């Protein structure tokens, strides 16, 4: 199997990796700046690196992007914004159905009054999300090695030798594990994965039936269950198992037994097109990086699917990491910039683990849990709690701790309609090429960033509207803002430009020599 759009460098040496590492030493070794293990939604954000001109390759075990089963059911507001920052949001919106999808413990949370162009979620199955991302990555010329897996690696001071399942190898400056909850990259790196063991397990399947089932959601002492009809006439089944599953790939017989335990019949289930088990196990990598190996997505954190936050968190990981890794690879910024990846993303995932564990606890059907769930529903109907939880579940309230200062600091930059010398411009449109952006709202030319002109775009602009953030509400208008490629504000200026030079240096490297 040849790589898709391979861009191997000429004149690379033969692999010197030992055969005990699974590498055929007699086969040519191809080099890339970054190799990503796994071509799911997190790995497909290799596009972030490619936008920065980085030679990046994906190793994906599937022969194509086809994906069986339901997996994620859509996108939350902040994830849609992220795709809007790259100019590809319309590709997803045209394929899905906008809806109010944010919720906590079965309570729907309306975000239609939130200050964002995308004050909704998007119902769209993961197989379509992956297909759209794969097309984008292909357009950017990313190399994809299909039908292969990463089986091991050896890193040294200059890079990583990556062994592949076909006996070949790749050489990379950095390896990123986006290979799921059972991540080989994480295990081979020796990164601990502490957390809690499962207390409940569910089977999810797409099947055919011979009897008319009991449609809709059903709760009982065992857990939550549901059957729904799909567009093609098949039935999606969700059923909680009486006991925590033994692990591994479930069988049709196990699905039948679980249905009978709940409904008294299995409705004649047969011919499954997908069948999987998920649990409420929650684990998070102790470190997101070990030397030249990094983790993102499910490789770094696993949790129950409550709230539909898994895919979103992985995409946000990738967008946070992508521009930082690109700058380190090109020696624009020091390697210490990678330390900010874990510092920013680990707390976000830890909060996701926490709220999903709370949601699972509220699934129970005993009288005390019902009373607690009713109390939570009453609480979330109030304005302030509704906004707080909706901001958390939609990803719109993410706040990276960049120190004290203006409320914008460390939060997503609003997608304002600006007036510039070149004409009207949206903030997100100015981020399409993943380049950092300095917006000056005071006297044109007041901020001199010529030593960073090759890295940071400077735009003089005006905006007469209200500055408003989700959950927080209206905030004071800044004189200038420095926006990172991931859309988060790195610096906010007042009447003076104090701290701008330090912020530019911290995030985008030392100033160029005069």
C-alpha cells in the first residue's frame, strides 16, 4: 500500500532501527516533520500543521475513511466556531441539522441567546464529520499511510523512529498519538493513565429486527435504554447491561440477552452493521508529552459519552497543539512552548471527566436519584445556572489561565464584524490561514510589530458594537488584542502597549534581527 499524496524527502538514509523494534532495516525510511498515529477527527487536524507548511503524515489502520456505527452524533458550538476559523464550517453545516444539542444529565440547555454566530449545535454523525475533515486534509496535501498501524517507536535527541505494521518505518521530529483510548503510543511511551474503573456498561448497535420494538427512551433500575429507527430502516439500539461487560468486542448473543433483560424480548435482532460496548470508565494521561511524543484526543483522556464532549475535546486538543508544534518544528519558538499544551488542555479534559461522571451518577432510577435529577432540572431552568452549564457543555466558556487581566485574556476571540482599510472583515475570516493576528482598534499604526511581521498579521480595525462573551456578558472594549491561531486571546492592550513584546516573544518566538 502506497501512501496517499506522499511527500517523502529525497536522499534519506536507510532505516537503522533494530529489528527488535519491528522495523525492517533493509527497507527505505521516509522522513516527515510530524507523524500522527490515527486518522480519526483528532488526527485529521493534521491540517493545522499543514497550514503552517509542516510536512506531516498520518498513519491510519483503515484502508479508507469509512466508519461503521454511530460514534459521535454531532458538533457543539465552539467546535463549529473552530471550523469557521479555518473557513470550512459551511461544509459541515450543509450536511447536518442545526439544533439545540447542549445538555446536562438529560436537561436540555438552550444557547440561542449566546453571543456567537453559531448559537446552536449540529446533528451530524461522526462518519460524515470524518469524511469532510478527510477531504480538507487531502486538499492540503497531507500524506496518509492507510492500512497500517504504528507498532512501536524509539526516540532520541534528534527525532523518533516509528515502526509500522507492514515492517516499514518512518522518521519524524515528533510523534503525536491520536490512536484512541487503548493508545499504543501512550503505552509504549510509558505514560500512566490513572482514573476510575467502569461501574456500568452499555451496548450500542445498528441492527435489523423482526418485531416492532418499543420506540423511544426507557429508564429502569438497570439504566437507560432506547430504540430508534434510522433513515435506512435499520434500528439503533442502546441498552444498559445488567452487569459491567467483560470488555472486548460484544456479540449479537450478548445484545440479545441485554434486550431480553430489559424488554422481555430481543425483538428478533439480527444482521448487525455495527455493535460496540462503552462504559463509564474515566481516565486521563498523567502527562500529555514525553520527550518528542505527544498525546491528543482519546489517547489522552477517556470518559463516558454523556454530553457528546469526546470528539469536541479531541478537536480542541489538536487545534491547541497544532500551531505550537509547528513553531517548534520550524525553530520559530523554543521547545518549552509545548509545555503550554498540557498546562492549557489537561484542566479542560479534567473538567469533562468530572461532569460526565456526575451525569452518569444522575442516570440511576432509584427514588433519591430521581429527586436529585428533578432538583438539577429545576436549578438549570434558572438563568445563571443555565448559562454556566451551557457554556461548559458547548465549549464556549473555555478559559486558559494566562494570568490576571482583561476578561478576554485566555478566552475565545468573538467573531466580530470589523471595518478595516481593506474593507469589511470577520475576525474568523482573518484566521483562516492559522496565522496569529494583532488587531489594533486605536490610531492606525500605533503598534509596531515589525520584528514579528513574518509571523504575525497586524490589522488596524474599528468595531462599534458591544463586546460580549458567553456566560460573562458584556466586557469593556479593548484598545488592541493579540489573537493566537487557535482563536484564543493572548494579550489585551489598554491605552499603552505594555506587555505586548513579552507576549509576542512568549507565543511566537524571539523578534527577528534588524
